[in-house]
């Protein structure tokens, strides 16, 4: 008879999947009810409950998932999927307790249409916090301004983070280990003048789930048209570039499959966008968005926590020296060697022949970013994300 890693067949264990999380929800419900469910008190109550319960102690994700598989009726999934696997263990009419399991996905820079707190139960994350402000007129769905990095921190197992409603807590969490698990105690919705928004450096804030669907429908229709009749799609983009709302243009340029279009119509569309006063700002945000997505796309090649720290740091920091400092603060003994290792892995180079290449890359990184000729081809083959370590050309759109 084979021995199970997590034996759960006994009747005593059935029905208890996530029981600790449900008790946590019941505690928060009692304490919040005792203060009249005052919205301002929820963050403190949720954070204190997490710290007191310390659910990361003895947390066993494999065992929990095996129990959930035996008693799936004990848990639910939310309608909007956030993370690779979200599981709700407690929910009433105002708040819920959910476990978010992260393997390959990660978060964008975002704020929250709710409040509460989360705790890291397994794994580690690089959290970046931001401030957003700007002189341009803003709608609830879209704003142009300035997104500035305010703080960067390495979150480890047992860290508790408070969640304030929009726009007071803007952050991203780049998960360094797979899987990473976070337990969230959060309201279902807070009264706020702003919807939950995503942010794209250096200047865009845009609603994650827009109430006005017209810009999104226009963008998706044009993206589909571009696959069928590129000339017709570009002609419409050029036509509307002078009058369409900035949100519509941002969503449209983000969705068009530019890599499938010929250069000439693509340039016509870009030039039409640049003819608007805010066109260059929109284009820069689109370029940076693509660049971060290319970095995230390297996660399947760079799988260790230290390698992913390079990716997360590079996504957040424009300055090479700041990235090296971050790696050193994260306990990396030889930051330049680690970055060289990441570049080689992204370029698909391994084996004994890469030792000289790694040495050249380490020398380039240590020498204020000047790239020796013998290492230049490695950076080019790794793509634009790593080229940014040595120079700063804007990456092309997709």
C-alpha cells in the first residue's frame, strides 16, 4: 500500500479544509460588529487578527490543497480571478477571507477598491509602493500624471501588510518563489470616489474594470479588425487620433497586434498618436508596459528566488546601481555575477563556454554600465529588458 504524503482520508479530517481561516473570519466579524462595522476600523481589525493568529506557522499548502480536493464544497472561487488560484474560506455580506496562490502570475501596479490586510504564508515577494499625482484633468477611469516609486521592500513569510482603499495604497508584488501564498482579509467593496485602477510608468492610471465600456469595446474591435484588415484598422485609428479620448487611444494602441502589421501603416498610426499633446506620454507608458511584460515573460527561464529578484528589481528601478544595491540588500553575495547569470540564461546560453561571457558581463556591470564588445551580443540576444542595464533605449512596441 502506497503511503500518502498528506493522508486525509479519515473522517476526522473531512470538512476541515481551511478551518483556521474560517475561525479567523468569525473573529474579524465579531470584532467589527462590536464597533458598529465602522469602515475606518476594518484595516486595524484585520491586520491585528492576522498577527495574532499567525496563520503562516505550520502552514502546509500541499496538505491544504489535498483537503480542499476532498471537500470542495467547503470553499469557493471569486468571480474575478486574481492570482493563479484564489480560494474563499469565509464570506459574509461585507468582507471575506481568501487564500491567493501564485505560481506564474504576478500583480500589476494597482490600488484597491477595498480595504483590509494580507499576510504572506509561504514564499517571498518584492513589494514596490508608489505615489501618483499629476496636473492633467483626471476622470475616474483614466488619468495622466506622474507615477513615482516611494518604497521597495522584500516581504518574507509572516509579513503582514495593511490595505488602504484607493488611492492611498498603490503597490505591486513581484513573487519570487513558486508557489507563493498570501492570505487576504478584505472588504467586498469600499465607498470611494475612484474605481480600482492599474498604473503604468511613468504616467498612466486606468480603471481595471471600467464602468464605461466604450473605450474598451472600441479597442478590442479595432484589435480584431487589425487581424482581418490592417489598413482599415489603421485608417480608423488615424481618423480618431485627433478627437478620441486618451483612454480609448491607450487601450487601442495597447491591444493592436503591431508585430503583425507592416512598418508603413504602423508609422502612420504612431505619428497620428504623437500629433496629440499627450501623445508622447501615452507612447512612453505603452513602451514601458511592454518592457515590463517582456521581463515577466522571462520568469519561465529565471526560476530561482534570486533570479526573480533581478527581474522584479529591474521592472521597478531605472538605475543600474540601485538594482545592484537592492540585490546586495536582499542578501545576494555577488550581485554582478547574478545579473550576468540571468542575462546568459535569458539568452539561452549555458555550459562551460559561457564562463568567459559571464566574466565579460560582470566586468561591464561593475564598470558603470559600459558594455565591452565581446559581451554586446549576449545582451542583444537576451532582449531589451537586459539592454536597459547598459543603456536606455525605449523598447519598440509589440
